[in-house]
């Protein structure tokens, strides 16, 4: 179960998140085509796709940043606090192992996790850091998702066009699956450096923070661990990106075909 720590909140929100991302991208293309060509169904040019993809990446941060923050805080939660000091949870650095009570305290000491779950995690962050606390690392997430979604939707569209026999035919499900998987791997590998910075900033607790901002996080990480730190996990991202994105794109395209046929 340790490999699935912090997954309840992302699972509960993934449907809404993907609906927003794919829905916004489709509608952005339609609106751009309608504005530029007078027809919402006119095929988008490469520049149109780039604009729609980057706008999608920017919008995704508004919903995705709090989800990622809660997930990372729960996944990084390996320390315990004393139950008598749970009210200090939001003010305690994530590396702290215990809290020392005054010698006069006679209460029994029993360990408990820093966050009892997603809702308690959100509540603690709001109490100690406010709304801005839920968007810690959002700047780095913008640096990840704006170019990341451009390198997600554009390769997918180009590969689908390349794999279908002619311009009038619908891509075969196998072509959609392959194009979606390759696009996912490309996007996640290229987004790994920004994802490393985002994750490190989100894992930082409120007090005794290691990083003062994005630039400080990049410089500190580089000086302490070298340039290779920004590509840590790239192979895992490439492996997980293929089946995840292949499934999402295939489901998305088949769903569109189904509802358009009603």
C-alpha cells in the first residue's frame, strides 16, 4: 500500500481534471478556427494547435496545482507527530521526527501522522498558509504544463495525421493508441526538469523552508546535486506516460465518436 500513498485525492479528482483539460483543448481549437476561418470545424494549423495547447496547460494549473500539492504532501509523509501536538501539524517542518513536550506534561505520548488524509491536509494548509498555500509550486507547474501540453497535443495530432491513410478517414483505434502513447512519453520526458522543481517546492513545508522560490530551487538543486538531478525519474515518466496517455486519448476519441453518432 505504500506505493499508493496519497492516491485517494487524485483518483477522486482525475475525472474532473481530464474533462477540463480535454474539453478546454477541444473548445479552444473550435473557437480559434471560428475566429480565424469563420468555421469552428476548420482544421487548425500548427500555430493554432500550439496556442490551444499552451492555453490548456495554463488553465490546467488552476485545478491541478492543489491536487498535486496534496498528493505530494501525503506521499512524502513519513514522519509522525505526537497526538497532543496535532494542532502544530501545519507549522511543523516535514523532516521533523518528533515534538518535545515540557517536562511537566504527564500525558501519554502516542504517534500520529502529520496529515490524517486529503481533507485534513487541505484544511491544515489553508489554516497555516491560506489559499496561496494550495498553489505553492504553481509557478513551476506553469513552466511544466504550458510547454508540456504543447508537446502533448501537437505530437499526438501530427502522429495521427501521419498514421491515417488519407485526410478524410478517421484514425484507426490502434493508431490513436500508438500516437497517444508516444505523445505522452515525449511530453513527460521533456517536462521532467520542471516537474522536479515543482515537486521539490510542493514538498517544502511552511517553516524552515529550503527554497525561497523557483530560481533558488533550481540553483540550490544544481549546486548540491548537479544537472542530472533535473532528469531524475525521466525513464519512469517515459514508461508510465505511454500506457496512461494511450488509454486517455483512445477513450477520448472513441467517446467523441460515440456521442457524435447519437
